[in-house]
C-alpha cells in the first residue's frame, strides 16, 4: 500500500552538497582468496567455486588494517570532506554518524568522531542507523535543518569494515558441519566491503559552487524485516527473497515519485547502492535505468553498506557536469527505499 504521501515526499529549498569524500581501506582481498579458504567446503558440498566473482560480480573488496575502529575511519573521511568544503568547522551545527558497523553499543560513535574532528560543543551529534540507507536519510534530516535556519552546516560520516565479519564467517563455513543451507544463508556476508565516506551540506544561497538538493521520495516495506539480520559475527540473508521484495518496494517508490511530480526516468547519473551484479542489473531493469548512466563500484569494493552511495558518488564526480541531474537511490534491509535528486 502506498499510503499517505505527507511524510514520504521531501522538497528542499536552500540546501547544497558542498563536498563528498571517500577513503579507501588499504588491504585488497580477492574473491579468489575466499574461494581458496572455502575449497574444502565447496568440494564436500559439491558447490562450484567462483560464485562471488561470476554470480555476484565481486572481484575483490577491501579491509582496514587490524585494530582500526569504525569511528576512526569515519573521522578520516570527515576531515577530508571539511577540507574540501572549505568551511569553518566551528560553524558545523550537526554531525551524524550513519555507520552500520559499531565498535560498541554505548556511547555513540558520533561522540568519538566529534572529538577527533575538534567540532564545537554546540554541534549536535548522534548516530543514525537505517541499514544501507542511513547516509541518504541523514542528508534529508540535514537539509531540513539547514532549510529551517537551525544550522549552517552539517557533516555526515560513515565508516564500515568487513574484515572481522568475513574472517569469522570464513572460519565458520570452513568447518566440516557446514551445510548447503548455511553456506548460502551466509553467502551475503562475503559480498561485504570496507570503506569510509563523508559529506558536508550547507546553504545553497551562500554557496553557489555547491550542488543543490532538490527533493526525495521514500517508502517502507517493513513486512519484510526478517529477510536479513546480522551483527559483526554473523549475517544471515534470504538473498532471493530480499532481492525480490526490495525491487517491489523500490518500484513502489518510483511510481509514487512520478505521481508526486518527480521525473526520474531520464536523469544524467544514477548513483545506486552497490550490492552485487544481480542486484544492480535487476534494479536497473525494474526501474528503467540506463546502465551507461549508473557507475559501478561493487566489482572492486563489494557492498559497503551505507557508505556505498557516497563512495560511488565521490568516485564519479569527475564525470558530472554543472547542471546535470543526479539521483542517489538505494534499498535498505528492513525494507526501506529512498531516492534523492541533486542538481550538480
């Protein structure tokens, strides 16, 4: 059911994206290395190796160095974003950490990032988690606070890491008790990647060089909340069920967007949440997106959670020309979908 559009359609009046930054994790880990680690399990279960590269399309992903925290890498990206934006950090009125990966439950990751970046005591700071949509959700919140005059600038950060999750998953799946059901139930864990991203948003009227946020459309399919769940030690996913349900909710979002006046069928750039080859091609086909206008990062970075959209955007900015229209779109397990338009 599409329901009331009152709280699901957003229009922005005076907010611009001033900078976008991506920080790569240093260690490259190939899918071939994962195949080697699971060769005994594949042989015993009669499963052909190469699924990650041939089916998911993920050739490699990255890991952070041992011992680094998610907040530390989020702060690294935040520092780059502040420098690129050229703003006085004392005027940043809100910091949001949207990371799925957390080193601990309390305190928030945002407080450590706030401290490391030397932000003002009057800078509101907190974590915002919504699976893979946290970053774009934070952009919506920031835009509304900037439009209202409550804050001058917002900094959004995200730091994700798959090293621990994949190390313990590989060890578990290499065990002699592993079943085919378990192998494929935890397969999505092996598609994850590591990376950090950050963005600074400010007032468009004060920054003509910025990239204006136009609006967003969002929808929920919360009846599908049990198709994926996990923590740092284990993630279980109904891959086929999650894909089909996500596509359905994403299509509902775009149908609603057209009804509400958005025209997103022929944009210049589609910055999509990056999961796998199957997921990306299915999304493009269902929504009528031209693959030539949708840059890919998953082959070499995997699924970096909420950092995937900003990292993909950051790595594609040299291909975007002034005045071109860009959409940030993704699906978060749970399920939620969001699309946000920016004029460059």
